[in-house]
C-alpha cells in the first residue's frame, strides 16, 4: 500500500497564527515616506522656532515702547533737568546718552521704532490702533495728531501696532 492510500490525521496538526499581510514597498515609496516624516519634523521645528521668536520679540517690542516713552519724558522735562544740573554735571545729557545707547542697541538688533506723527491716515492705517479722534480746524486731512506708542518693526515686519490719536477737520466724518 502506498502512502497515498492513508489519509493524514488532522488532529496531529496544530493551528498557527497567520502572519499579517506583508506589504513590500518600492525603494521610491520608502524614500518618499522618509521624506514626508522628515518634512513633518522640520515643520514642527519651524513652528517651535516661530513661537520662541514671538515670545522673545514681545518683550523686546515693549522695551522699545519704554525707550520711546523715556525719550518723550526727556523732551518734556529737558528745561527742568537742565536747571537741576550742578556745575560740571548735565543731568539731561546723562539721561539722553543712556537713552541713545538703549535705542542704538535695539536698532542694532533689527528693531525699528517708527513715530508716525503727522502722517496721513492712509499711510499708517494698517500699522496703528486709533485710540481717539480729535476734530479741529487745524487738521485739513486725517492725520496722526499724537503718538501714544510707536509702531515697532523687527527686520521690516510689524510686531507691535502703534497707538495713536488721529486729527481731522470738524466736518469730516470718521467711521473707522
């Protein structure tokens, strides 16, 4: 009798797990997948850098506003400070030098302080937050009458809007 006459006893066999289906990718598809993952990680790093940059620029912009306010105060109290000067000391000059050094450091780091006093509304509308309007005969067009805070730019990009008071003639309507 041949082996073909006897049937195998199926109880002798044990069931095994079937391996998951194996997908073999072409080398181009594998490289494409790697590039996608690398691109995602690169975008994540870029977003983290942008967030860190914004977190650093915000206090720097506020520092520039403080330098502007110091400059305004020095201009306002120049005569008083000059009167307080003792022989061989000039208080106003001393504070002005410190202000100039602070401003120079900010400028060297790429920060620009723009004081739009006297500028037309159309020229600064995208860069300022109008706090109030002054209607007076002295203004023939819509013009920046007072700068509460300057426009702060970092490497050409506005990072802090200026705060201004606009002037306009009494007959002009301001719906902005």
